[in-house]
C-alpha cells in the first residue's frame, strides 16, 4: 500500500486540488510557517516515509510514501509519488501561500498544510543555537510553543514541541543529528501525539543548492 496519506484522515479535513491555502489561516494543526525565503539553507533530498496511523475504526495501519523535498530560494517544494513512481501530488510554499495540486491517487484526506508543517518541524523549526560545545537540553519558546532540544557532541539529536491546549507533544528524533548550520539527517522520526500518527523518514544523501 503506497498511498500513505489516506491513512491520516484523522489529521484534518479533505482538501480537493488544486487549492491555495494561506499559511496564516486558522488550522486544526497549529504551527507557524515562515516564508521559505527566510529559511536557512537550500537543499534537495529524496525520502522514503513510513507512516503509522489508525484507520477510522481505530485499527493500526502502516504504509510507505516516496517524496522529494526541495528548498531553494523563496520556494519550498514537496512532491509525492505513488506506485510505478507516478507523481501523485505537488505542494509548493511561496511566501504566505501554499499551492496544492493532486495528479493521481485517492483524494488527500487532510489539509496539505499539515504536510508543510511537518517538513518545517523536521528541518527548520529551531531555537537559536546554544553555545559551541553545549551538551544537554536547550529549552526555549518558539511561536507560542515550548521547545526542548537535546544536543550531543555538537549535534542536535532531538526536538520536542509542546503547546498549551494540546495533549501530549510532537517529538522529533534526528538520527545521527543535525549540525549548527545544516540539518541533513540520514534518518528522522516524527511522533505526533496531538493527532496520533508517526513518520519514519529515510533520507538519501542531501544535495546542497
């Protein structure tokens, strides 16, 4: 089963394409989306995602999805692929707008904004870096959320986001870690306790642009 996004119906509402969504519009999945032009570095990476979620009946289900993520200049691009490497959807964020277009597969069962929020959380949502050589938990506030970053041997290894009014946390583990400038983990895991799903991410070698 390759169309992993249909497993996440509980995460939001149906979003037929093509559509445009304001990054500042009210959303079931809170999270600030900065203009890609303000994000720290440009890269291209291919990913394999394993999604663990629950069916509407509450049964645990898992599936895989191949994606490409590219951040270049003022644009963040996310492509999703189905069986036979068929392009299934395209999401772009430019400035304060998200544009979504679906080409194949069942209708996406939640807002494409949710996907963009998760990409920002894995690669970009960070506190100002602590002092060189810092080891331990670096705590701060970011966009109305409490953030705990764990640093080991100069690398950021995990990030935990909590928000008043939300049960649980969003927990991100960054494999061997991210450096102070570039976040290029070979693997990552995002556990979203707010909406009860998780993503296991395997990244091919990053290409800096």
